[in-house]
């Protein structure tokens, strides 16, 4: 299941504004839209369903809150999802009640036995070890010892604990250790659903300057579960300023540009000739960035049970064999096969659209000196438009 926000633009003004302010995280939405990370297809002339980041509790468990908001419009205050992720990453089988809650359509919940649970945790560990080691080598040019990696993994498994670690300053409510990419991947296995994390490619400091790559953005597929047992409806999240938000579509109906909510004006004013009809709206999630690159498929490579970074760099041949397998897994046809196995993938062509007015691009953190939308939103576009891979 997935939650959908009603079309607030069709409601009475003050009531619509009240709903918007208490439901939508407008700063996150505006920032990611201005940086071409969220709802960018609207700029390319595709009348796509607006994706809205929901206000999400920031208590260290925002990842789980965000996922349950996107699915069920509820927070993970009972820690049901966090507990399931903690058990899974630590190699413990889920309780039948947890499986039944997150997969209610199954007449007989498919509960793993202890051996299967340990193997899933080991597979998550291997994929994490490969990806994190490569990240270190590419970024800082170093690899850690096996003991250091074990310490890192031990910390990652402990961080998902349901034991409160502090009190939230503003409310006094329990706070928890923050979660990262491997917990998103583990959550995808628990929920048996793809997770799309929408984020900037770079992290920004308080002064607005980029200072490091942002590795959270991308696709997290339930690769350790057979595709036929998984839902192909993705869960969409945003990640900004170390905080996850659940993202939900808005029931479009008839959009109106009037109002204080940041529904893109060009989404409301597109020529029906470009859209196929006044009410023809694509209910899709783009699997590409605005610049045309495919989103990274996170933790997609399993180096095998014998992989260890120290042995890999001590044995050139072993490293070469593993890297050859990795390069094969990174080829575009292989990635597309993965996408098609876990998502309903279609390719749409963006129409050739006139540029938005200057005032449409100069809000939020985008000033008048920012590049024109033709540079930010229309790369790789010719007279026939641009082909974009999306999840339908």
C-alpha cells in the first residue's frame, strides 16, 4: 500500500493552507526542487504527479518513520519496523506477527528459519563491506584492516537497536542512534519493496558550499528476496540535512497555481497539446537524475563469502577476478534487468517545452544569478525530446 495526499489546491484556501503546513515539509521540498533532485520532470514538460515530502519526526528513527508514512501515513512510534530491521541485520528471523503486519496480503506469512535469517544477514554484510571499502578507496585512497571493518559492522548492527540512547531536546521523548544506507537496504528486504532515496549528489555545509559526496541517493532493491515475492510499488524517501522524509504523491485532479503552497506553476499551466490532455498525468517516479544519469543501485554486488579487503589487496589476481565480476554487474543491460525484475519500468519521452519564466526559478535558495533552467533541467534534449526511465 501507499498513501496519497488529497489535492489540497481544490480545497478552501485557509483549510488547504492548514493541511499543507501540518503535512508537507516545504523547506525540504523547495530545496530539493531548486537543486533539480525532486519533481524535476515537471521542468521537462512531463505532467507528472507531484511528490511531496511529509513532515517526519527527527528522533534518530526518521528512516523508519518516513517509510511508514509513505506506506501507511503512520509513524514508527511502536518501533515495529525498526525492530524488524534490527533483527534482520543481526541474523534473527522475524516474528510471524511482524511479517503479517508488513505483508497482510499473504495468507500464510513466509517466515524465514534461523539458517535463512543468518544467511541474509551475511549477504547484507558482504555487500556492505564491498561497497564501503570501494567508497573508501575512491574517496580517501585507503582500506582498513579486517578488524577495523568488523568494528564498523558491529557498530552498524548496534545502531539499529530499539533501545533509546538520549532524550530529544525539544520534546524530551526518546531518541535513537541514526541509521544509514545499509539500514535502508535492510529495510527494503524486510518490506520486500524497492526504496528510492531522492537526495542531492553532494552534501552542503551551512555556508551553502559542497564539501563531500552524498552516498544516500539511489535505488535500494530487495535483492535478497525473490522478485515474485516482492511488491513492485516503490517507497520514495528524501534525504536532506541528515534527515529522511517520507514522500507521497498528491492526487492531482485539477491543479491550480494560486495559493501559498509550492506546487510548481509550470505543472499547472502546461499546454494540453504537450501532455495528451488536460488531465493526463503520469503517476511515475523517475529512475534518473535530471542530468540524465541513472540512479545508483545500492549494494547491488555480492563479492562472495570469502571476500575480505585485506586479502583482496594482498592478492592481485583475486582482486582482478572479483573486479571483473563487479564490472560485469555494472553493465547497463545487467542493471536494466535488475530494474525490470523489481520495478514496473517504462520509458517516456519528454516533450520539447518552452523555458519557465524567470520568476519560477528564482525562489528558495536559487538566486537571480543561477543558471537558466535550460542548463539545469534540459540536458540531452533534442528536437524530439528526451527519453527518461521511470517506475510506473
